[in-house]
C-alpha cells in the first residue's frame, strides 16, 4: 500500500502576502463578498459561516461543496465514507444546496465557511476534522492554509482540472501546494497538475464519480407517476429535458425544438434554467412548473432540487452550458443515472471524462446548431430505451465506491 507523501513545505511568504492583501483591501473584499453571496444564493447563516457551524459534532472528514452538482457528489462522498466507518458531515456553500442535504435527512450538515481567516478558524474550531475534502475545486485558500498549519489533511476529489483551471492556477501556483492529495477524473488533469509542480505521488486518477445514490424500484415508479401527472404526459409521448441552461442557449434550444416538432409533433420540452433569479430566454409561450399540472409543449422548471426527478420520465436530455466556452458544460450525471441519452454542444471541457464515456457507450451525441440538435434528438429518441438503460447501469456500476477506496486506501497505508 502506498504511503502518504510528506507535506509540501508551507509557502509562508506567499501566504503572508496573500493575507496582507486581504487585510489591506478588507472593506472592498467584504463588499464584493456580499454581492457574490447574493448572486450565488448564500445569503442565510452568516453567523454560522463566520464563526463556524454550531449544530455539527466533530467529525473525521468534513466534505465541502459549492453548487448543486458538487453537493450531490458531496452527499455520495459522505455516504461512502460512512459505509466504511468514517464520521462525516457535508458543508455546501449555497443555501439551496444546504437545504438539499438537510432534506436527505441522514447526514450532519452546515454552511461552508467564507474565504477569510476568521471564518476558516471558526469552522475548524467547531468541526475539528482530521481531514477536509473539497469536491472538484477549492477556493478557500485560508482554510487550506490553516489546515496545513494545524496538520489537518486536505484532498480535492473528483477534480476535472481543465486547461482553463490550469491557466488560472498558474497565476498563483503556490496555492496548489496547500493541497495534500488530488483525486482527478482523467490523465489530462493529472498531467496539467504535474506541469504546475504538483508531485505525481499526490495525484490519483480515479475517473469521474457518479455522485448519486440510485432510486429504489418503488421510488422510481412513484416519481414516474408523479411527473407523468404533473406534465400530463401521454403513454409513449417524448419528453426532452434540458438541464442547467442559459438564456442564449434556451433560444437555440427553442429553435431546435421547433424544427424537431416537424418530425415529432407530440414532443415536449422542459427547460431547467441554471439560475432561477432571471427570466427564461424563451420567446415562445411556456408554462411554469410552479403553476401546477400542464399540457404545454414547453415547460420551465422554476423550482429547485427537482431536475433529477424529471429525468425519470425523459426520453432525451440536453447538457446545459455546453454552447458556452466560459461554462464548459454542466454534469450529465443525473441524466445518466436515469438511463437517458444526452446531446451536448461543442464546449464540454468541464465534463470531458464523462462525455468520453457516454459517447463510447452510445449515450451522447455532439451538436453544433439548431439543425444538428433536432437531428440528434430524433436519432436518440428513436433508439432502444432498454439498451440505453443497460449501458447507463454499466457506467454507474464502474464508478461506484471511488471515495470509499480513497479513504480505506489511506487507512491501509
């Protein structure tokens, strides 16, 4: 069994400069933080974020996440670790994600700290973890630094570390040295980290995590009945679900849907915007999920936490954010877990590992415009549903227990 590498030397001068910068610009940074909090939807629990979560007992592993996809993975991380005897708790940044964890009901949880020394110290004082795990990325430099100074191990798990991430990290490579271990999705991520000075012995290529606990048979059937009723879906009717979309992308999807309906007149489109605090980019009439059951051809999912459920009645899915290079695609995991094939645009660097696997399994098609979207939807909707489901189940099975292996590997070192 491989032994844990010795900690990197602490980058004292670099961190001192970083800390002094934060002190000198504290009022401006605080104002920026308030604006970011409103935009990113973490406006509740300020006392807890600054002073540490009051309702969480000390744990061995604190798992930190930001948005919805990372939080679902964080829940999976915590459950896998708990299955092998570790005590864990989940700490999302966004308010809605914290609500999701608490809705699950079986995991201790609290708010993730801000990137400030005071917030980081309060978090560590209350939670007292032996390790802190970050899902996909870690922007809490102060927390990483204080963990290093206090001998608390840190890991970034399920990291994709794209070219854009590498370009950003190259401006302050000393931050990478604060992370003790990396669990990355593919060899490309490993190579980029090594090029920036991260030791190969600190990096494990684990592949992407499914990040979801499968529904039981009874729960799956109950969800299908619920959404067939809410969407007034007829037997055999085709539903396209576009998840985590942006305004410009929604207009493109709308154009593609109009083309597709010429071939498949009964098709329906459900759009789940990435951010619910803006007006949808659609120009055609649409119904809102919050308004109750509807027969409308186009429906906007304007509620939080229901996208995964809707995929249980979808015929085809579209990967939101894949027509925007600045986004690079959002996760296809929820569609995969439901056995639903997906389309995506040309910008998928955030999901490169999953897209490679989905394409190889015949579960994904790349598109470039409205016409190719409509063609791809028809091709996938005409495919064999049982074959899609079987391929998806094999992919899900291959990516199980990744995080439990991380933990038990450590215990055995």
